[in-house]
């Protein structure tokens, strides 16, 4: 798909993997709508430099009304052809810890943001996409990219909620691709390993070094720009559909 002049919707676009996607697609000439609880104008200069348009929406991705309103407003920037879901949280907590059983509300919050929020945004974005005219002879109308994690497969100690949420995102990829395929929408998921997002970069070397050493090659944290590059490749390759793609340098996480 030629993304130039089209609208890309990015949740969690204010930082980390989402911010890298915003920058990448602006560079490619796309207009971008950023949905984030802490939406900021940090990409304004980039948009002005490349002649693209950008809009920011302070949105809780779990809110059907707020997301619907934001998507409708974002449509003024162009046709929504790509939706990239990067919004997520990763609090740790053992099933039974020093203070007893894991607080059920904490578990529920992770599921709400990472799973329900992802589905909420993609369903509403897809609703807009199916109304659009196809961009090619195959009938392609749009592309949805979700974010899982290697924790979906190798969740560590204290990651029951996070692993469950990301495992579900991975598991729903194929069913949603089957749902939306007849409507001309492709659906794929990226499962990143350990990336140099603000959350991990804030760790001291004592904790960060073992993570880097667990990567097969190259022995470093992933770069957010590499995640964005894969997202762009998914958009570009029209035969890629229903896949969960690990982007992790070959890491296989241990229990701790």
C-alpha cells in the first residue's frame, strides 16, 4: 500500500514503540493521528518538515465513546488506512506475593488496557476502513497492526497479567484476520522482545545487562525504529496477513 497522504492511527504514540511508528510514517508522507493518555505535540516539527499533518487525542483506549469520537475527528486528516496499536501497560505482580493474592483489579486493569483497549480501537478503525474504496485490484482497504510481546510465549515471574493480555492479542490475530479479510483488511501482530523504550532504558545496568545478554544477536536492546520499520514492512507487503511476528533478536525469556 502506498501510504503517502493516507491516515495512520497510532495508539501509545507519545512514547516508545508508538512514537517511533509516528516518526516513521510521517517520514513516509502519511498523516498521523496519535491516541494516547499523555498525547503531546512532540512530533509537530517532524510533520512540518515533511509536509504531513498530525493530530493528538488524549484518549483512554478502553473507552468506546472516547475512541469513537477521536477516530471520527481524525478522519478529517484523511482516509484511515492503517491502525497501529501500541498502547499498553506492564505492571508486575506475583499470583501470590508477600501481601497475599494478586489484587484482582490490578489484573483486570492490564487486561482492560492491553487486550480490551486494543480490540476497542481496531474494531472502530476497521468500521471506518470498510466504508472506503479499495486501493488496489485485490480489494485492499486497510491494515491493522497490533502489539503482543514475547511474554505471550515465555511470560516471566510476576507477569501473569501481562502475559495473559499479550497472549490473547496474539491469539485473536487470526480470527480477526478471518473476520476482516472478506472486507479487504489485513491484520497482523508484532511480538517484540526487550526494546529500548523509556521503561527499559530507565533500568540501571545491573538489571539491563542480563536482558541484553539473553538476546542471541545482536546483544542489545531492540531499537524502537526497528519496530517501526517492521510495521512499515507489514503495511507494504500485501500478502502478509494473519501472522504474529516475533521481533526479538532470538531471545527466549527465562523465568526471571
